[in-house]
C-alpha cells in the first residue's frame, strides 16, 4: 500500500524557516522522482519544487527559487523541503507527490503570519 506522510508544517513568523518532511512507503522510492506542491487558500494547487530519483536534479517555481531547497534521503525514503525567508504568501497546504504513481500525500498546513 502506497503511503506518503507529510510532517513539519505549522505557524511561523515572516522571515522564519520550516522544514517539511515526506516519508514514503509501499513503492520503490529510490527510483521515483518526487515533488512538493502547495495550495494557497482559495487558489489552485501549484508546483513548488521537484527532484530527480537520485537527487542530482532539482527544479523550483520562480516564487520560491533561492528561498526553498528540496532534497531527499533514499536510505530513509524521505524527501524534504527546507523553506527559508518565509513570506505570508507562502501560506498554503503543502502536498508531497509521487509523479510516477500519480499519488498524493494528505498535506500539511503552513501558515506564515505575525
């Protein structure tokens, strides 16, 4: 059974940092590219960042490039999203996604507010 479990969300002040984690099970994680998406309140879901199966290649949305870093640990079946210099407009539910399986996690809420 495929599972993607996100954690690490919460409330943070503008300029702060959070690290999201997504732990995978039920498929061969080390051979699967992974991605993080987010859905701000009242808006459509959007791609934040993606990473290749080896971790050697990453892509970012223009809105987060230079502030967010996606990484993975294939020994722990986990993909991370380090988010720095957070802004109120980063407020959203963040979802982990396995493109090869078209499978979504349940999401974790990130709220950036003073």
